[in-house]
C-alpha cells in the first residue's frame, strides 16, 4: 500500500528535553509507550506503543492482578527516565494515561509488573 507510513507499533519523535532511557515508560501527547533505545536531546527516539514487556516499575503499594488496567503515573512522571512508573489509579479527573493491562500479578511491596502495552480498554475523560 502506497500510503502506509509504518505498522503502527511504534512512534518516532525528536527528543526536545530530558534524555530518554531504553526500556523506560514515557508519554507523548496521550500515547504511553516504552523506549526502544536511549535517546539524547536532539536525537530521534523510538517509542514502542504495543507489545509485552517485563519488569516495568510500579507504585509499590498497588496490588495488581493479571488483567488489571494500568496507567502511566503522571504525578510521578519522569517520562523516559528511571522514575517513570505504572499505577492502578486512573487519578483525579483522569489525569493518568492508560498504558495497557497487567501481564503478571504484583503484590504490595513489589516494585515491578509485566505489561501488555497498548492492549485492553481505557476510560476516556473529556475536559
């Protein structure tokens, strides 16, 4: 097909601020993804939008079951950095961005969870 740009599983963008780290969560607009490689300011970053990923940081007090919806924790954003993490909480006024569903269980005290990125349903909040 002549007008297909790419398969839609990733997004490329030029990093405007804060270096991005491979394997870390990030938000671009309303899209949540995981960086495929390190990217410094001015370089092109590749953000995976779909896929199965393991050991993604989470809010340690969240108790997560397989299949639970997970969100990018905007309050502790740090997009593309070591502080980016997932949470079960949609957040006040729907501020957290939908990331996908849990691909593993993770109890209180656990620091990571597996994620099916871009899979499942999300709540859309209009402002």
